[in-house]
C-alpha cells in the first residue's frame, strides 16, 4: 500500500469534531516528524467561512492546538479527489459521502474503525458523539475520544 499523503476529516458542520481531529492529527504528526502529510477537514452540511465553536477553541487550546484563523469548509468534489484518506465521525457521514461522491467509497472510513486490528483493545466502531450544544466538559469528552483514535492513525500514517 502506498503511503497516504493527504487526510480529510469530515463531520456535519466542520465546527467541532472534524476541527478537533484535524488539529490533533497535525500536532501529532509534527511530533512524529511526519511533516509531508496534508491534513484538512470539512463538513457535509457546513457553510464555508465560519469559525469553530467557542468550546472547540477552548478545549483545543488546552490540548496545545491553536485554531487561530480556522474557518469551516463545505465538502466539495475537489476535496474528495485530492484526499487519499477520508475519516468521518459517524456512519451518517459515511453514507452521505458515498451517496454524494460515489468515488469516495473506497477511501472513506469511520475514524473509530480505521486501522483497528482484530482483537485490539476496546474495539469500538461507534459514532463519535456530536458535542454541539453541550458544555465544555462534553467537548473535552469528545476530544479525548478523538485523541485516542488520532494516536492510532498517526502511527499508521
């Protein structure tokens, strides 16, 4: 298998989960010296140009990831074509991606499932819950779930 050089995270509005995943993966890849991988995020229902939620900015800052200047991005065919690996936050996102962009089917995976090997500890292929509308603690819980999955993905890449 050829080395993945571009990763796209997808959620609904590109204001919480995919933003967290993008920031955490960029940080971890940098720590590992893997600086040749492009990491982006987008949303299946996003409106381009909006900032992440205040809570997302706060929990990411605590995690050492600055989101200065980040703006939401709506999913486009160009993003799909230019991404070698697409990691989504829920089964609904995967279904939406494949419906709208059939060519994405073979490279679109749930973040929680990607890179898991059979018998790995705590296999959990569930959706990552959307923290929108919850407290900062809800965002922290979401980020911790994503962070665990990002660690596995970063090692694979």
